[in-house]
C-alpha cells in the first residue's frame, strides 16, 4: 500500500508543474472500445486485448490470447477504428494495438483574383495512427504492472509528423471486490511530435486513477484524471449491471473531459453481450454537433 | 410566404445566372429570361415574375422583379455587364429583405496555419443577417461558438470573413481537422472542414 501511495505522490508531483504548451490532439482518446465508452470512458478494467489502449497492467487478465476491434464514424466525416491482439507467453503478456482516424475530401483553398473570396480546388486528407505495444509480466499477487510504447503518426496534406512516448500502469487488487488502477500517459516522452514543416507539439501527458467496486451483480466505477493541458481534475463515474446467469449487461457513465480550453461533460449508455469467445458491445452518447445529436460506437472482442 | 416565394425564385435565378456566366450567347437582343415556377404551389399562390433583359447595344443587363397581380415593380436594376448577375440578385435580395449565403463558406488558407493573418472562414451574404459560427474538433466537441448581429463585419451584405487567428478566437488549434457550421436563426446555412498544420 505504501508503494502505491508513493507512486501516486510521485506522479502527481510530476504533473503538478505541467507546462501550458501546445499539446498534440489525440483522436484515439475518443475511446478504446464501446464497452469502455459505455461506462463513462473509465480505463483500466477491460479483460480483452483492448486493454492495450488503456492501463497496460490490465493485460494480466488475458488468459491465452485475445482480439478486439472498434469502429465509429462521426458526422459521416471522421472515421475511427482500432484493432488489438494480445497473447500470454512464458515471458509475460504482449499486446499490439493500432488505432486509426481518417478524414477525407478536405478542400484546399485559394483566393480569387480580387483576393477577397476563397475558392476550393484540390482535396486532401487527414490520417492519425496511434500504435501501441503493451507488456505486463506474469506476476502473481495483488499488484500488477505494465508498460506500453506509444507511436503517433499524423498526416495532413503533404505534412507528416511522428512522436513516441511510454505509458506505465499499476493495478492493485485491494480485495476480491475492489480494484484500483493507476496509469501515467506518456510518462516518458521519447520524442515529441515533430512535423516535416519543422514545428513540434508536446505529447499529451496525463495521470489517470480509477477504481472498480463489485457490489452484488453491479460493478461501480469511478475515475479522476489530470492532463498537462489543464489544472483541474476530471471526474468520471459509471456502473455496469449484469444479472446473474445472463450474458447481457447494461451500463451507463458520466464523464468530464477536456476539449482544448474547456471542460465538457457527457453521459453514455452501453449494452453488451458477453459470450466469452465472442463479445459484442454497443455504446451511445450525446453529441454536441448541431446536425447529429447522438453518437454510436460498436466494438467486438474475441476470447475475453 | 411572400418572402419565401421570392427567395425560391431568386435561388432559381442564381442557378440560371451560372448558365449565363458560361453561355452569354443565350441572352441575345430579343431574349427575355422569365422565371415563374408555376409548378410550385408556393409560387402559384404568390407568383412573382423575375425577368432579365440583355441589351447588346448598350451592353446592359436589366433585372426586374414584379408582382403581376399588384402590377407593382418591386425591384429593378441594370448593369453594364452580363457577368454580374449574381451581384444584381444579391442587391435584389437585400432590397427585399431576403438574406442568404451565396455559394459555400470556405476556410482559407486550407491547410491552415492559424497564425497566418488571413486565416478564417470566408463567405458571401446577399444581405445583412444574424449569423452564428460553431467550430468542432474531430471528436465533435464544440470548441468555439460566437453569434453576430446583422450588419456587423461578419454578417453584412457582400463578402465576409470570420478570423480564426488565435488572438481573435482565444484558442490555438492543434494539428488536425476541424469542422465549422454557420447558422442563421438556428438553421444551418453552410458547413465545411479544414485542416490545421503547425
């Protein structure tokens, strides 16, 4: 317990004096799976390969191997997808995940001959790829540790940029019904985002602490997070209700999140069908877009 | 209803004006382009007649809007070139109190360096109108919103620009894609997307 307290204190000190610098926007923070979005984007308690996008210490729950996939499109313009696989070996559990965001047909513009009206010409596209290599050793006991290497790739028109960082996470089983998750995002920055235009952006650094409490047939979740770009703690709550002897569950979540300089809130609802070899998840949350007041997410996992 | 009818006809005329731009030969000395959408119940209920006459000797282009029942000339204008039909229609719209966006709003430059002094959303209005801009990030989070009263620098007749410089909107946009929506009276009048590079 003292080790965990010491680690939390260390990480809070690390982020206490965060610089107010331009930070890269990470589209993959939309969510790693519909299951996670359905409980308010609370991280660290997934049992599938999708855990590689969250707290890598949660990969210890992989029994042999696992696959997961996620897809969503927003406004019919931005397409999000990810895929992950994880396997247990004698040397620990390894996982690999790719998350991609694509927007196409963005008009390139010029000024007209009078130099006062914009005109569109060719089209260009945007692509963001977040690759993660996760690892957790085969350790028994209440503490589990994990780490993940992040590689970010941004491409817009003819400009590309890459960056690399390392996440670290701890899971602590306080008792059979109570788990704590602690994760440092881009705790170690190997390379800030460097663009071919010669400019840079900081990688998004953050600290996420969450808890899961099993109360009968209901799982309760709570999380606080802090990111470099904001001094405030962001809170999230969720629950998952799964009647005994049924593979289906319902969930709901509430979260605060940061979007540039404002804190936003959102609520979500999730549905799931967990058959073990195949698990299907669906989530819904409200949208702030004027022409589409809701967003849908679908994800699958195999061999959870 | 009256304004709506005129609006519909003006929209039709705008479309026709595109043809005029490309094929001026269609308008010869005896031609009178008359638009009265008799298929539309709205127009039948209140049929405005718009006519455009091109005089090759004077090289003038006359646009008139007339209410045939009232025998009232609502609007008339002439210009020395048949290439500025759109401008005449804009003037007609403004005179009759019908404002709309002409064409599509576009971000310039795109890809955009936000520190470029010209960075902004560009559009043309056919008359002063209340206007609201909403800016969304790639995850559809509303990151900027502002409303403009009719007649301000961003909502006047003619060419308008909403600056996206960090000093004007108060935020520095990270590398990525952003979506904008222009609204008037809570109705979307134009939308688009642009990339921001650093």
